[in-house]
C-alpha cells in the first residue's frame, strides 16, 4: 500500500531522514529487518512485536515513512499507519534465514532491498553493503569468548596480560557489571598490555587484537562474517549481559573456531546450553575455582562434565597460545 504523493516526497529525502518502523513477531525476522534497514542508511524508529508496539505509546504518535509489517494487519494497525502519515506499508514477508546462513541470508536481504529500491526509485540501495559470507575482511582465525562476573576484572586482566595481542584471535567479553561503571572496564583491562578494549556501542566487526565488551543494557548477536550486531532490546533474564545466551550464539556460529573461557563469578550463567556447545565442537575452559574470588560460576562449568581445561588466568593464557600453535601445526601437516 503506497501513497504516491508521499512516495514522491520521500524520494527527495536523504536516506538518513527516511524513518522506518518494523513490526514482526519472530525475533530472527526482527533482527534481519533491523540489519537491512540500517544497511540502507535509513533511521529505524522501532523494531518491535505487536505487543511491544502497543506498549510503546511514543510509537503510536511518531511520524513514520515506511512500515514493514510481518504481523497481523488489522484495523488498529491500519489506523496507525494512516495516522503516521506513512508513504508506504509493506505487509507479509518470507522467513529470514539465520544470519550465519550466508548465501540464503544475503539472498533474502537483496530481495527486500530491491523492493525498497523500486518503491523509492533509488537503485543505489541495491548496491549498499550487505551481509558477506566470505572472510575477505577477517583478520582473525579464532574467536575467544570470555564470561565473568564477581571477581572477574582482575582475572580477565591477568589473562589478557599473558595473551599476545598478535595471536590470530579476537576476544568478546561478557561481564556482569554495574551499568554506570561498565565504561571503566576498558581502562582496567587495557593497562600494561597491547589489547584494545572497548564497550560495544554500535554494530561492528570482530578484529584481531581487539577485546569487545558486551553492553549491559542491550543485546548483541554475532554472525559468521564476524559482525557483532547491537540490538535495540534489553537482555532477558536475571543476568546482564546474558553469558549463556552469547555463548550459545557464538557456538552456533563459530563452531570449532570458538574457545569459551569462564572466569570468576557468582551463579551459573553460561552453563545453560553446554550440550549444544559440545555438539558444535567449541572449546570450553574455566578458571580454577580455588583461585577465583567467587568460585560458583567456573565450578558450574566444571560440574557440567564438558570442561576441557582448568587453570589460573595465566595457565589459561598459555593454554590458548599452545592450542592455537597446535592447530596451526596440524593444518600445515
């Protein structure tokens, strides 16, 4: 459904000034829509389920240029699209593949971009950057996922101090931390080593020599091209960020190229999906509970029966260096 006069006016706007609202019931679908809208350079006003849309009164009063709806389109939604002075409403879409299904996801994204390009008479949209399944920009061979909580900063710091930043690895850290204090964590971890640590504030790529820290207030998801995508939604559950949720995502995507290490912390976050981690041939190691300020989190990993190595942060750093060397030697043979 389009309003021709408004579409013509829309074509005069810059991409950034075009406001898009996504309403979809499936989480994977919302992620794919969000990724595509942002890659077009549009402003994403909201990416919500129908229930979330009904709860957010500010969305009901917002001016929205384009609606992408993969949900029930009833009278209340129709009325809202008219009230928002929209130029176009696109309803009903095929199911988006998972982000790690490179070719299928790229095909789905191109199809949506073609629709938008035709609608707005902007053929350049089709050429905007999209999901890439190759590794042309990939500077790393392995992803190292670190999970930590109470007592974690000193343990992770000791680990980073003993891992050469020249290794072909990128590091993703999920640390239960105070929202107001998370900004201090990079300064703590950066001292006396060559790692570049930063809290994730926008979607970006994993890079060798970098340690990206998951935010407390928003979810992240990784794909097989090494993108870390920041979602406009809070973590669900008690722990923030959710170590178990990230561990499952990274294991599904990186498989045997993933090394998971759980450090000092309280509780059992990270132990929820370990059978899946095992099936994906991802490595799982833990800090020695007797050397942890808070032993319950690494102990839960050990008690699962899936933990492949236990040691001090320095031992874990040496194990990582040796493991990568052994893998390299095996590949050369």
